C-alpha cells in the first residue's frame, strides 16, 4: 500500500489535502442554512412528533415499504411550491442528479453543460454515456454555436445548468436557456440546490426570479439541505417525467427512502418560507451588507445578490493558512480549493445566514481585520 502514502504526499504538497473539522465551539460562517430553519422551533417540533410516530428510519426503499404519508405530502408541497405538476424525493442532491440525468439522455444523445456546474452534474453526465459538450461559464453565445453545429446529429439533447452556482453565487440567465431549449428542441435541466428558498421574492426559485412560468420541457432538481434546512433532494417536472423516474432512476429505486421525520421537518420549513417571505429578502440584504464590509477591508469578494460570498485568495496555500488562522480564533470558514474550484481560484466560501447576530458579525470582521498579511 505504499502507493497510498505517495498519493497522499502529492496531495499535501499541492496544499489540497482535506480533513474534517468539528464545528462545535466555533462560530460557523460557511454553512448553507441561509434562512436559519434547521433548528427553528416549529421544525424541531414536527421532527420530534414524526420520530415518536415513525421511529428513526423509513425501513425500506420507496418502492418497497418506505413511502409514508410524510413522503407523499412533502412531494405534493414541493410541487406546489415550485408550481409544477409533480415531484419525486431522492436521498441527496448527488443521488438526484446521478439518478435523473442518465435516465433523460444516454448513448446517441447530446448534453450541453455549463463549465461551472456542480460535481454531481459532471458525474451524472459521464454516467449517461451521452456526448457531453461543455460551454464556458454563462457563455450562451458559445452554447448556441455548439447547438447549431451539433444538435442535428443527436437524437435527444439536454441543456444542464445550476440556477445559482454554488461556489460563485452567480445566477444562470433563464430566458436565454429557455430560448435555446425551445429553438433547438432540447430538454432543460436546472439544479435549484442553492436557488430554492433564495431566488424570487418568495424564494420559489429561478422561474420566480425571472417572472416566468414553468414549461413542460424543463426538469427542476433541488435540495432540502440548503435554505430549507433539512436533508435530501427532489426532482420536479411533468407527471410523465416523474412516472418515468420512478421506473428508471436507479438511485431512487435502489436506495432507502428519506426518514419520515426529515420529510416532516422539510415540509414545515417550506410552510415557514411561504408564511414569512421576509426571510428571503432579509438574507439578501444581509449578504449585501457583509459584502460592503469585506470590500472596505480590501478583500476581493464576488457578490451576485445571493447569500454566497466567496473571498478570493487565489493561492491554495494562502486560503489554507487564513482558514486555519481563523479556526484557531474561533471562526469556522473553510478553504475551497481545486477540484471544487479551478486551480488558482482558491477561496474562503463565506455565506450569509439569518443565524448571525450583530455580535457574530462584529466578531467575524474583527478577526478578519487581524488576519496575517500575505506577500
């Protein structure tokens, strides 16, 4: 097993070695709990009630005996929230993507994928065995050129994009993607992991953000583990698409379903988002406030009116060093490096969350002001 030692040595030399860190006792500034719902009293109450009634796990896959009233009502709630006909739950966002994309397209088909799509999308595209063409990030002119040159040679075509890109916080341009899908007879798959609960005035996602209505050739995937504060994922689309996934998506068919309590908590969180839409705007206002403060300190920060605020350090070594310095002072702010982001674009991925108090933010700013000065 000497090869393992050698491989780990190479990873460490490139400042790409990863290890898990306990967050207990630290102020967490990098979670995806944007709307502070994971421990909302009403959410916890629903979870506790469901655990008392159903126990911890679901006991089986959804197609065996793991489909309960909590799964059904959550799927119905999500379909209503996203304003689409039907919905299917998956165990995680990764499982949703690798289960759905290879069912929509396969060998003899074409995929157009944004360069900065999530790793689960990249892996799903590879698993599909379809021809994959990657266009530069948000470069829809290039995407159209690829479609013009290649679409006619393939049976089906799927355009795939994040709605909100997880490491930069920028937003796909839905009107252009819909136009391309329509003009070139494509399906459009949108990953709403970081858009659900964030985009639009009521947090319903990218269609609300652009004041557009869902179309039948669009498949929406999303997660329950970001703004919803729970765990798991979902795919929304036409009733035919959902029926097809139930029968063909291997990561759905051969996985134990989500625990009923997780579903109950997620449903309650969605109800809170609908009841308290002020949360959606407040987290965006908070993100803008944090962006201005960090910019005053001389940091290079990307901001696209979403809660994702990457502090660009570019060097992997600098990102690791600053992250560890902050960790020692009680601030949990992880360094993000290759392959999550391209080489030379290392960063600290700061996020805005309604969990933060004014005292928390003052502590963050004070700690960052006393950061080491890099050459």
